[in-house]
């Protein structure tokens, strides 16, 4: 490894990123880019009240994504409006096409008036109580849930946020039992939207030891997943999977929260032109000049 290079593990602790970005002697050596990890919430569509689209919309409007980006990640994250971050589409579509597609997705900008209106149309117009757990190994997930809980309290919804040991949390997800509202983070294993969309949305994975935690079963999504797997045309695959993201944004089995940035600190004598969220999937040291 070149002398003077320090990786800030994944997206890096926000306090460490802030130190490098704001300290005069360190700032010239600090470089950041959008990461490959999405932080999100899922809701079990087979369990009341989360089987009600108005409840899911109420939660989506009550989530202050910009507030999360600032409070949880110190500004080193982007509010997410899709399950797969933009860089995850780079092998399939042009940058302009990706931007156009993401701008076309339904938006749920923080709006408590809209959240209250959706709740009023739901099966629980006077509010309800739910519990969400998060692992002690990921305090950011707990902070995200606490921010949501504070917002929901203003529309008479009580969200109890509970920390549990990481192994207990993960075992609960694998058991695929008693799922309600869950919190999760996931980074792409490879730069292709299929990696996330198939794992979390395919009907066949709404079973024990798999990660369709929302029990989302949609024949159109399953068909789109099957079509893109058969296609050898990247542009076609990209558009098929963007339609999946659009359906997800409409039906809200999951609520994307944030895409956390990644960062690297290296002596200013070095240059890393290929630095991006997937650096750890390649022999990255050869890219440094």
C-alpha cells in the first residue's frame, strides 16, 4: 500500500469524516464520493397495519431524510429515493439517463401534513403503536428510527425503538417470523441493481433465511426481474429495473432513507481517478498514481 494512504472504512464514522473535511491540515488529503450502501426501512405487507398503503405513505412522508443525512451522517450522505444508489446503475445506463430516471420516481418529501392526511385515510386514523429493533452494532439505524419516531409522535403514532444484540437482530430477520417494521442497511455486492432488487423483492425470497422482509409479492416485479435476467442488453436491463424501482416507490414495501458517502484520506502527492463506491470490489491499489 502506498505510504500516506488511509482508508476510512466504508462510508467511515461521520465524526471522522467531519474531522478530515474541516481540519485545515487534513482537508487537502480528504476525498469523498457517493457510496454503494443504502439505509432503509421495510414493512411487512402481510401484517396490519403495514398492509395498508396509507399507513406506509404516512411513514414515508413522516421520515425526514434530509434531517437524517445531517443528524446521523453529519451531511456525508444523500437522501435516498430508490433502493439502489445512482452509481449502482453506471454499468447499465448513461449518467444523464440515470439522473432522468431518478428524477421521475415518486417523491416523499418530509411533510407531516401529508403524513397526517394519509393516516386519516387509513385503517388506523387515530394512530397506532409499533416497535422497531436495531442491532447494537449499527447505532446509525437506531438514530434513524428515533428521528422517525419523533416525527410520528406528532400524528399520534408511537414507534418504540429498541436496541438488541446484533446476533439476535440478524437471527430474527433470518427466522422471517413476527416481522413488522424493520430497519436495514445493505451495500451492493457488485455494481448491478439486480443484486439488491432480486434479493429484497423477488417473491420466492419471501421465506425463511432470505431477505424479502416485507413479504412483497408482485407478479409484475417478478416478471420484470425475470426479463432483465434473460436480457444481454444493458440499456434494456436498466430500464426494466428502473420500472421495478418505480413500483416500489408507489407501493412502498420499503422506504429508502439514505445513501451514505465513502471517503479516503491520502497524501496530496497521490491521485486516485477511479475512486468510487465500488473500490473494494477491484484491485484498487493499482489505480493510485
